[in-house]
């Protein structure tokens, strides 16, 4: 059983604001402290 932890509202806000800038998904993941696939799922 996977222990998936949902992204917080603040993390989602950060993803949105960094996506508007020319930031890579890898940079965003490192900035908010989550794995790269988590950012990718959020951006789908």
C-alpha cells in the first residue's frame, strides 16, 4: 500500500507561480520538496 501524501495548497500555488516563469519541473520539485512525478501529475 502506497503512502501518498497530497500536495498542500501552498505547494500548488508555488507550482502555479513557478510554471509561469521559465522553471523546469525538476527545479519546481526541488523547491517545494517533492518528487518530480508529483509535479508532473499536478501539471496534467
